[in-house]
C-alpha cells in the first residue's frame, strides 16, 4: 500500500499523481487492483441472481448539460424488405458514462494519466477505453453509498439540482450506518438523488436546467480530505448519479483549486469516474434487502482510443 504522503510518485508530474505505479505503459490504472482473486471474491456477492440495470436510457437527460448535444436515433426501413436498422448519434458523455483516461488532463501541465500529452492522444490509441474492454471491462464488487436515502432517514433536506457538497464526514457516516466493509478494488457508487429529481421535471424545466449559465449540481466535496479518504480505500473506480462526480461546477469558490478530483483521481491515479448512473432501482433493492454490496458487470464500448463510454452496467445480487 502506497501512503498518501508518498504522492506524487512521479516528482516531475503534477501534485498527487501515481504515475508509474503499474508501469510506465499502463492503461488500466486503479483497475489493476481488480485481480482475478478479487473477482472471485466479488462473485460471492451473487446470492439470488437478481440483476438490475444501472444505465439511464441514452436519451436521458433529454437536454444534456455542459453544452453537449442530445441523443438522436434514426430508424431506417430497408424497403422493399421488412427490415429495420438503427443509426444512433450521441456524445458518449451525454448520458450514463465512464470517463476514460483520455477525457480529462491535469489542466496546468496538460498531462493525462501516466504523463500522456494531447499530441500523443491525437496520434495514437493509447489509454483508450478499448483497453479496459479488452481486459474484461469494469467488473468486481460494487458498493452503494445511498446518500439520498440516508439523508431522508435523518430528515436532512437535499437539493440534488443545486451546487451542494457531500463531505467526507457524511460519506463515513453512511459507511458506519450501513455497516459497509470496503475491500481493495471496490467500485463505489454514490446516490445523490439527481436522477430521481430530474425525472420529476417537465420538458420545459429540463431545458431550463441545461440552459443555466452555471452547471450547478450536487456532488462529492473537492478537498484534500476527500482525496485522502478515496486513496485510503483504494477503489478500482468511483461513480455517482449526478452529471459530475464532484460538486459542480468543479471549479469555483467552493472548490479547493489544489484538489480538483478529476485531475487527481482520473489523470493522476488512473481511477475511472462514472457519472449519471441510474441508481434508483438498485437503491430500492438495497434498502429492501439490507445488502449494499453486489457484483458489478460493466462493459465499455470497444472503440479504439475511446474517450468515454456508456457503461452497459448491471448490479447482480
């Protein structure tokens, strides 16, 4: 176990980086922690065979934030035969997604995971999500931290469609209250209630939400304490149900500029970040059964050099 104080591993790189931990040519980052032994142990979470999809429809949100174009589907009838084809147009970060290592660089140095440059990204297929698909996808033990349910049980009001933080103390309180025991390589999911709140909006309200001058959304607090907590538990990947894993906008007076989570977690550690996961059904199942761990099966699209991908994810209990 590498201590947080030992970061950065590459002294020539940005603060907090773990470049070289798994080799200078590594393309899997923290997913290397999900070894065959870890998979075998994670499979022990399968007891009833109940399967729950974690993907929102590709057409949701109907008006994506951050200026991204909405999903489009064209059904082509292959006349004179009675045959149909699908033609889909979508931004891989418009709906439920895994952010790959080609998505977000450390902004000051302009370096991606393992010291890759924009020029390298554009001239080769290195650190593309196809490498993750080739390695078997993002599979292992998933764990739900149900902030929306936890807050409701304590009569805490939350505003999932506004810029609010979920702090480390709250995360740890959920771990304690739900009696969760983390294991190295776990994939953590944080339910803030965003998709539930979005589903209640009418079409006009959804459009207004996307058109706001500032993308204000709930998310994990961007701070040194959060990073220390995430590093301590050595997660294979992290995800949430909001448009950004950390509180959005991810830069501003509420965020410590020295501890931007996308820079540290994605570009620095090589830890995939998932966003806009649909955690509503899995929340209900976890509450009903008292089980907050499950086997996760997620297979990103095998697009050579892919930047991001729908997860095609299932929780299996």
